[in-house]
C-alpha cells in the first residue's frame, strides 16, 4: 500500500512539474510575442546619432519612440526614414498648408507670417543652401528642422525637402539614457 501511495505521489509530482514547466513556457512565449508586437507596431528604443537636435537631444542618448497614429503637431520630434541613408531625428515646425520662411538676418523661423519663439535652439542660424523659401507645405508633408540649426540636415536641404508623412515612423516621447536626463521629451512645452 505504501509503495502504491509513493508511486502515485511521484506521478502527481511529475505531472505538477510538467504543468509548472508548461505554464512558464506559455508565459514566456506570450511575453515574447507581446514584446515583438509592441516593438513592431507601437514603440521602439533608439539611440540618437549626432548633434543636430542639441540641446534637446544629445548624441548617444537613448529615447523611446511611438508609432505616429493620428497625425502630427507643431514641435513633435519625429524619426524619419530615408531610402539608403541613416534616419533623421528632427522637430516638426510646419504642417500641411502652413507657409514657412526663415529670416536669417533676424534669426527667426516664420510660420504663416508669424515669428515663432524657439527657446530650444542652440545658436543663431547661419544661412545655408536651401529649398526656395517662403514655401507652402504640401498636403501629406511636414517641414522639419534640427534644434542645432547650423549642424542639421533638415527640410532646408534640397536632398531632404518637405518630408512625406509616410516616411515618419516614430515620435520621440521619452529619454531613458543617460539617467541624469531621464524623462519625457515633451513637444507641448513649445506650442504655437
């Protein structure tokens, strides 16, 4: 009788161990699938490469980007995919239908005839070879600039020009590294 009891207890322990292992494997598999879906369709972590967004974002900082559902706003910081080239991280300064101009003499961005306050820019802009300004941003496009204007390849550059919204695959929303600058990257801080 004791032998039968021990055999039954051993079988129950093996069955419980198998259930526990299966439960853990199921949890791990669901987690991996969930992370893959989030990374594919919702959020990504990326490293800032370059100085064009200083002082807002610095070279080698790590940020989280969200897939841009629902359009764009002035001052959104976006990640732009370019065929055969590295991605760009820039600030949206003009939306479809906006008229954008730059007054280099007075260091002013002008949108729809109004000068825009930009406390985040690093220094006075130097004039660069540019697309023809003023210009109206076409439907489905945005005009972007780096915050470090003198060290930025952005919409002023004829190679980039107005950015097709379909080439924007993320909005920068949160800085995770370095820890000393950890926190939200907020476009609403500078609305116009």
